């Protein structure tokens, strides 16, 4: 997602997330550590973008699907799903973990509710 900053510069936060530690498969990725601050300024911008995405979402699953569209490149989604079943390959689990972190950062709930809600998000993501 692109944002025009006050000083006239333009930043593509989706590209920053995709092009950073998550896309490189680094073991220091946010999805591996659970520490969003590792993304630094770009993570803050992405969180702001995620809040905007949430405002245009009609459910937790819809929000998860929209975040997937931002974090993954289109080619990374072709012929893939969350579980690697039904003749499809597995989506990048580091990036999928990042999706889950943002989903429950912006739709906070208890662990039991997360565990119940995430499979519903997976269904919506896999339908994409």
C-alpha cells in the first residue's frame, strides 16, 4: 500500500514488508519473534495501513484475506493454500504468521478465542 507522506515522499508499505525480513525468510522476522518493533519505522507504517484496511473490512476473516493480499506477492499465492493440501503447495508460514499477528493485534481476544477464530480466517484466505 502506498502512502504520500507530509514531506512529499511516497512510501510503499506493502513492498517494505514484502521486501524486508519476512520476504527474505530471515529467522529474525516478526512472525518468528512476535516482536513488531523489529520492523521499526516501516512496521509502524504498516500497522497504520492495517488499521485502514480493518476499517474497510466486514469481518476478521475478510481482514485476514486483505492483509494476505498486501504481505504476499500475487505469484506467491498462485497454486498455494494455508495447509498445503488439495493439490496445492504450502504458503510461506513466516508470512502467514505475520498475518495472524496483525489480525489479532487489531482484533484482540483471548488465546482460546484466537485458536477458535484462526481456522475460520484460514478458510477465507484459502478461498482467495
